């Protein structure tokens, strides 16, 4: 059953939307809605964009286990945002990051895709947090 939280109140949904739109509108200024977690949303969006090279290096470690070239762009956006948080939001517990992105993914993916996403970000989270703790 999809998440009952409104999509415009879920900070991770907004993050995913802004990152996805930045792929297709690179020259457009990103405008953020009024939100109680606006600073967090902006930090994750701009941080993910600015640290794209580091995040892509982490993604490459998955290529042996997952065929990333066949994944939709929305999948990659969600994974990149989660990687940013695993790397740079160390005070946020890994379980919270995973749960929040899985909940947010319900707005964009079907349940079988969400299970696959869970496998990917769980594996990444364990690897990243183990290496950086």
C-alpha cells in the first residue's frame, strides 16, 4: 500500500523531484518550495549535484552486482541522493535514510522496483558506512 503522506510534505520526494528535474533542465535555477525542512532539502540537492563525481565513484562499485545501465534515471537519482546522505549526513542513521528513500520511491516506482531499490541502497549503505566510520 502506498505511503499515506502527501508527496509535497515528504522532504525526500521533493529532493528526488528537484534532482530529476536538474538532469533535464541543467541551466534552470532550482526553486525550492516553502517547507519546514527547506535547508535540509537544499543541502541534499545541491550537495548531490556538487559531489556527483564522488557519488559516481561509489556507484561504480555496484556494477559487478547490478546492471546500472538498464536502470531508469529516477532509480539513479534516488540512489545518488541516498549515497550523498550516507557519505555526508553521518548523524542520520542508515536505517532512517533507507526507509525514507523507500517511502519516497513509492511515488515514482512500483513495488517490485522498490524491492530492487531496497537491495541496492541497503548494500551501498552498509559498504559506505563501514568504510567511513
